[in-house]
C-alpha cells in the first residue's frame, strides 16, 4: 500500500513507508527559510499525485529548525557527524522513497520544481542534475549567486568535470538534484563536506550512470540570521583538491610525462655538448635534465600507485588499461628491469672512478667526467625506484586478493 502525503496544521505529514519520492533537506540552523521549503515540497507532490515524504536531516541545529520541521509535517532525522555531505548521507539512509530529491534549505531552490525531476527519473535516468546556469538553460535571479561563483568557479569546475570525467553537466555545484535509490550503493560516497555534491556527479559519470540536466531558476538566499555556509576560496580549493585526487592522470601522470620529455630533450642536447646559437649545453644542463627525468619518473609511478589504491578502495572503478599494464609489468619483470638499470648506472659510475684512478685520484675534467657520473646516478636511482615501486604494487595487490 502506498500512503499519500497528509499535511495540515493539526496533523503532521504521514511517514510514507512505500513512497515513490523522498525529499531530503540538510539543515543546520535554517529557521529563516526551512518552513517555506517544506511547504513547497509537500504542495508540489500533493498537486501532482506523487507519493512521498519530506525528510529534514538535522546536523545539530541550535535554533528552532527542528520544531519548525516537525510542525510543517517533515520527518526529522538527527545526524551527529558534522558536514553537508554527512547530513545528506544520514537523510538518504533514512529515506523510504524509490527516488530521492535533495535540495538546500536556504530557499534558493524552488521545490515546486520537484515534479520535473521525478518525470526524468521515471524515464529511466539515474541522476537528474539541476542546472542554474545559462549554459544549460537555467536562470540566475539578480543577487542569487556571487559573481565569482557564477562566471568563474562554477563554469570552470563544470568544464573540468566534462573534460576529465566526461560528466555531461553544465552546473556541477547545483544542490537541487534527483537520483534513484539504486544509484547510491554504486557510488560508495566518502566525502562528508561540501564536496559531496561534486563527488556524486563525478562518481555517477565514472560508473556510467544515466545522467541528464533539468534547467531551474536560482533565487536569492532567503536567510537573514546568518551568512551562507559556503566559503568561496576554501570550498573552491577543496573541490580542486578532490578533482585532482580522483584524477591521478591530471595530478601525476601528465606532469610526470612532460617532465620526463623535457629531461630527455636536455640529455640529447647536453650529452654531446651541443651549441645552439650562442647557447652551449654542458654539464649543468645535464644536472637539470636529470632532475626532470627523476622527478617525472616518480610522478608517473605515483599515478600508477594512486590509481591502483583508489580502485582497490572502491574510490574509482576498475580500469582496463591499468589491468593490462599490471599484466605486463609483473613483480618479477619489474625487479629484473630495475636491477638491469641499476647495474648499468653503477657501471657508468665505476667508469668514472676508473678515469679518476687513471689521473692518480687527482683533478678531473668535470665537463667530461660528469657525462658519466650524472647519467650513472640517474639510471641507478631510476633502477632502485623501479624495484621498490614494483614491490609496493605487489603489496597493494595483497589487499585486492
């Protein structure tokens, strides 16, 4: 049996046990605007014949938010772990609905638009993302979004999400969205702060969930007793950090490959001692080139380590390219390759010592000797790093088995 919404001044909203939709609203001292949000959500579902419930996930409010929520007919779920994401997780866990619609309690989102999200969910989409920006057909009312958020931060991070994660969204920060209950276990979300919203979009894209956008109108924040919880630069940095951690390719792999390429170019110029125009590339160039090669190699290794760890921990889905790499680069092959490289490097260093011996351990022509010492040190370091890295990957594999 499916129970319909029942809300009057004398009778609270019924707890719906077989609801189609659960509206989850995170709350931390939102007495200014919470009532209007609940009323709009209830009215929208009642007017469109949607079986549902409204859940207020209270994150430790010290004002009258809890009393207001109960009076307006919402079900209050206390969430002790602090954070925007933690509050939403608590509310989602307690929801009965087949579909879940989440939205902030600051009256910036119009909960009357819930039926549009439900319609797309009924069509089979896993995640229906609201879009406030004009690029996705949305509309921002005057004073509703800070200038930097509207024209720099949000478009930039949304573009990065499309580029790095192939997420088909124009407004990754929009907090009004709907999703199916079945999607949540697939995402295995970890973020308890403001990154929760971006984590949802990115992980949904990584697991190939069906995503679409619904253009909405953003209204000015209706709160008067306290400032918005969002902090521009703090939360912007946290978002960028999250993006980089979930994309080792951008954080480690590409910079590492660029550094290695620059180092090899330096070697090709400095080993033969070429002069280009009035610039001569000699031993000092060789040192700089070695620094680039070693740093780049370490960065590429960290990309492999980070991606492997993220997959094992369930942060990222499996990657067929990494699996092929791991199949080719086994512990035994890696150790043998590293030992061969280290042996070559040590041989070059022994040749340099031999030159020193021939000069009776006296002064050396450093421009000449460094062409043995610098490559010898570099190749030896890379060899030992390869051996240690292969053993570390083998240890990570123990977790997977």
